[in-house]
C-alpha cells in the first residue's frame, strides 16, 4: 500500500514524458512551421498534466506510506532508493508554487523569443529587460529552497544532485591555472597545426553513411533508436527502447557531423543502456547532466579524437572523401586536435573549452548574487573573454548573447559540461585499467569491451546512485581535475611537440 | 456559464488529440521497432485521459447549462450547432461503459495481431475466435444504442452521422445492376487496354518530386503540412496547421505514388481548409468519413484520372521517366483507367471498386445480424467474390483476411468509401456547373477555382452540417447514384470505345 500506487503513477508519468519528448523531437526535426502555435499548446497541456499528477496530495500520502513500507529493507535495494529519489523530487516540486511555474514558462518563452531577435540584430538592449525578469524569477526560485550557502546551490542541485557551488569552485580553481598555462605553452612553443583541409566540399550522403557506420560500431542499437538532422543536435529518449539523436551536417566542413554523431551517440548509448528493469520506474533516468555529458565527451573526445580511433577509421574516411587522400594520418590527427582560443563555446577545442565554461560560471554566479547588473553583462563578458582567452567578441551576438541557456532560465547548467569533461577521462581511465585491451580494441574499431564496462559501471544504474557516488563506485575517486589535466598534457605535448 | 467551460475543455481535448495523432503518425513513419510497447502505453494513456475528460460529469452539467444559454439564438449559429454536436458525442460516449471501452481495446489489439499472423500463414482458423469476440463486442456496443431498425445503424452513425442502413441499401441497389452491366460490357465489347508500361523501374526520387509538384499545384500548403513514406498511406491532422500525408513508393510500379499522393492530398486539402475560427472547437473536424473520402476521390479519380489533367502533366511525367517517351498520351490515359475485376480492393479500378464495397457490406451486415457465422465467412467471401466480380480468391489472405478493418472493430466503415465515390462526382459536377472554367483550368494545371469552390462549399464548414445537409447545400441534392453512373458511363464509353 503506497509503494504500488507510487510505482504506477511513476509509470504513467514516464508514458506522459515519452509523449512530451516526442512533441519536442518532432518540433526540432520534421514539424512544418505552421504547427508551432498548436505544438506549444500541446506541450503546455501535457506538461501541466505531468506536473499535477506528480505533485498531487495523494502522491504525498503514498510517499509517506511507502517510506514506512521500505523501512527495514536493505538500504541499497532499488525500492529504498526509488522512494528516496521520489521524496527528493516531490519535495522539490511541491516547494515551487504552481503559479510560479506558469509565470516562469511565460517569462522564459518571451525571453527566448527576445533572445533570438536580439541575436538577429535587435541587440542586447532588446534582451536586457527579459534577462532581468528571468534572473529575478530564478532568484525567487532559489528562495523556495532556503537555507543554502549560495544562491547558486539549489539551481545546481537540479542538474547535478549532491554537488555544491563550493565543489565546483574547488575543482575549477584546480583546473584553471594549468589550463591557462597549457594554452600559453601551445601558443608560444607549439609547432604549427594546419586544419584547412577539414573545410571544403564534403558530400552529405557520405558524411551520413560514415557517421552511421561509426554509430553502429560504437554499439548504437538502431532497432531502439534513430538518427535525424536538426539545426541544433540533441539526444532524446522516449524510453530506453526509443532513443533518438540528431546531427547537423555541413557540406563545407567535416567536423560537425564526425564528432557530433559520436557526441550524441555517447548520450544515446547511456539512455539505451539503463537497466531494462528500471524502465518506467523512478530509477529509469540518467543520474545527472554531468554524468550524461561524461558519456558524450568520452566518445567524442577521448575515443573520437584519439590516434587509435583514426588508425581504424581514417582509411575509410579517405575513401569517402578523396581530397583527404593526400593528407597523412598524423596531419589529420593533429588537425582535429588543433587548439586555438576562439569566441564560440560550441566550436572550442578540448583545451580551451573549459575556459569558456569557467568564465560563464563566474558571470552567472555574479548575476545571481547581485554582484553584476544585467546592464553590465556585455562589458563584463568582453573583459572575461579577454582575461580567459586573450580575445574579445566584436559584438554581443558572439558575446553575451551567444548561448541560449540563460534566456530559458538555465542558470547553473554550464558547469555540468566541465564536470562531464573531467568525468569522461576518469571513467575512461578506470575502464582501461580494468580492461587493459581497450586501447588496442579501439585501434581495430572494436568497442564492445569499453561499452560493456560503461554499461556495467555507469549506464545500467540509471538514477540508483547520486552522481558523486556513481563516480566513486566506478573509479574509486570523487570528481577530480588531475586526471583530466594529465590526459590533456600527455595528448597535447604529442600534438604540439611540447616535449 | 457552461458554454465557456465547454469550449475550453474542447480546446484541451483538441490539444490532447493532436498529441495522440503525433504518437500514431510517428509509429507509422519513423519509430524504431523497439519503441512499439512503450508507444502502445503512451497511446493508451493519452486515450484514457481524453475519454475521461470528455465523459466527465462536469461536462454533462456544462452541456445542460450551455443548452439553456444558446436557447433563442439563431439556430444556424455556430454556438448552437457546436452544442448540438457536443450533446450528440457526449450522449454517445456516455452510453458506452468505460469497462467496455477498455475491454474492446484489448480485444481488438489481440485481434489485429492475430489477423496479421493469420495473413502471414497461420490461416483463417487462427483469426476466427478473435473475430468472433470482436463481433460479439460490436453487437454489445450496438445494444447500448437501442432502439434502432438495424443493428448496423448505430455503427454506421459513428462514421456517417445521419445516414442509415436503409439509405445505404437504397443507394447500393441503384448502383449495383448498372455497374455489373458496365463491367460486362467492357469485358465483352471493350477494346483491349495495355497497362504494361506502368510497371518497370521508376526512380523513386523522380516519383517523389513529381508527386510533390502535383501536391503543390493542387494547393497543398507545405508550410502547414508535410509528406513522408509509410507502408500504408494515410493522412493525419494534428491541427489545421499541421496536416501530414504519407505515400507508398514502389520502384517497380508508378501508380501507388502517382495516385496515392493525389488521394492523400485530397484528404489533406480538406483538413487544411477547415475554417481557422473553428480551430480547437467542436466544429473544427471533418463532417464524416464519406465526405472525407469524397475529397480524396475527387482529386485522385475525377481530376487525377482525367484526360484534362494529363494534358498538362504527362509531358512532365515523360521527362522524368524516359521509358514513357514512346507511349502516346491516349495509351497512357487508357492504361491508368484500365478496368479489370481483381481480388484486391485497394488496387481496384473506379468501376469495380464499389463492387468490392457492396460485397463487404453484405457480408458484415449478415455477420452482425447473425445470419452468417464467422466460421462460414471464408466460403461466403469466395461465393460473394465470384458473384460480384466473377473471380474468387485462391486463399483467405486475398479473401476474408484481406482488409484490416474488421480486426480493429471497424464494422460499417466500408460503405463510407462508396459514399465518398458518389459524393466526389456530385461535388465536382456542382463545382463545374458553378465555375464553368474548371475543366479548362485542369488542362493548364490550375486548380485554384476548384479548390476555392471546395473550400467554400465543403472544407471550411468542418462539422457545422451533417454530411447529408452539407451535400444538399453544396449540390442541391442528397447522395445519389445517378451522377456517378453517368460519369462512369461517359468516361468508360470513351476509354473502351463502347460507342
């Protein structure tokens, strides 16, 4: 009594969530533009039902009953953990007034429109009042969860349960000086890397087929998923048995499709790998955004930008794109790992990427704390960019208006990208230590052992463990900067001949 | 008070319906096979919510209040009609116990699986017990609506409001003898028609592009719709602003894509043409299946299989498919209008098609009345086929197992196809009488005047009028066999030189 009803409600919410996700997926992939208004109404309606069904009084009563019911059970059992997870989610959602949710949806919807217009030419001033409202709303949201040490804590906790602002600050403090030093070493002492041949004219059918082949070899199950195109690549899972990724193809440039497919493929392998017995239960979701990103980055960067990987796949790439025939594999390898400070986060290399993140973290923390006014954000962005990367954007479209996140209210989201980068290396190291044949496998295009280790140590657990515990169980360590820095130093000493 | 709440509930149900339709569309087009179980749960859940929201007690109370509210209003006003339509739907749905709905969903789901297996080799005996259960359930359903003259009446009324079994019998009685005579005249006195060149090897990209071009010229708005592939072509409308059709392409045969696109395009123009002010209201749906089919048949057959149409489009078809270069337009025109009794309804020509329908009508009526046992259906089918078409299927896959309808519980659906065929001709005649330039327009590939007349006289009205009244308003006449028979006699005297 209690647990059974809870489980049934969670299963219904999973079905509702799957339908909602399809509405979003279709919006990004195939929906004709005329459908946009009705789609917004459909999404709002299903979202409202899902919210009401979850925060209902009877769910609270079932939870209390279920807590009594599981008392005395093995504390590591799935049922105990499922009740904990639901208690956490329920309490969080109940603390947020329904009126706030509705108002926030309206505020961010308007802000996203304004953001698009601002980027398209209307300028930051057009976006400013909207961002101010979003920021106020987010501060109000944080207020629902007092007490906390930092206003940033409750926001971060939504994305990365159990991780605090202080945790992020500690890791970032470890990471920043060596990263800056590495960028400087590359700039002053690294040999030149030419990446010009990655631009040109690349048949899109060949790009698609190559990407599909890589995905298949990675272990992506096309019977339980598919790949389509969209302007902004993403992964969505209607259930573990229907996981869809999208990729952006660019005739003029190979990189988006090559690494985009592996990135989204990494996300998708995670979703396809959550234990079947967790399907439509409270544990049948990913552990956190950081853990999700660790899976995409592991495949995109640690595997996909490795020498081993291209030993197997470069000949095939050359066969598909004849202009690469005269490019030696070493030149290709160095080109796809070229390091250069740039203005755009999503195009940044492995080394400078985290500098983009840390700069955003500093800015959003200052905004939330009230140490930085929205009106001063463009200037602060330029200064931060100059400090972090040595360059400043010529306009706000490439500066304070660059990312969609804040307009949608996603403050405290950025750190999860860096958490993912660090965790990717920690997890790969642990896998390679447990199964020493993995690097040799990659050279042969065999990923079964690596995927098997990830399935066993990460994917299958879903939400059973908080991200910190999941990482400790898989690697024996908490999240750390050192392994990532070692990985970068070794790799880029080779790429740039830093000796 | 009452009407406002009703309208809001109807708008919410329209949003829910749009989401449900997307779940179905995706299932038929892009869903990976692993998604099938979860999709069934998602569909069941949203269907359950929609049903509960509609038959809720408060809706009954709002209806009573709304009926008082609209008393005294102009009886032809939209609000009056909306309340009538909702009263009709509400009373019908309330008469059906929720337990019956759930049981029927289970019964037909199992029956459809069994039907597939039976067709794939397990044989009719495998399907028989399922069909018996579906039939029993349908009889029980009819029982909820007593009194009626025929057990078939309440089932037919679901698809074709206001039309009775006696109406169908009367029209079919008019239709049958002249059709049989025409088939016989063609068989004995018609000159030979060669259609062999419609089979071959036809590039699918060219097929797609030709179909898209025709759809565009017909007036299909690709900003408010799209075309995809599926095994079984269909049209679905998530709203009037997002109407999707699917087409089946066959490399070896031109016809499915050519006429399939026009058929589904006709359905889609109807949905795109319902008045914008009816969106998400009780009147914002099609009038009946028969009226829907009249739109698809009008474009597919009356326009798409006419001499005028191909005068404009045949040169383009020849350009795309060089094997047709040596085929004169007259031969092509006769080939696409070749009449030959065949076993499969969906491949039947315009003349014999209705014989397939009438035979199914007779059989399902006998089944429902208890005059025919399910066990005897295969034999009865063979005899009916021999009587109607002069040929009998060699096996049940081409006989009693041919159509999916009965396995899904869709008894009394078949007559709507013939109603559509007749209404298509009546409507086209009325349009051509009102706008004499229409045939000449078609020769130039101009369809604006025809579409305009259909929009004004059929599409925009949605469910404002019952199908019978809609037809009388548009054509001045009730549904009749005579115009259709005149159309067939004129056309096929020409095609077959019956003089």
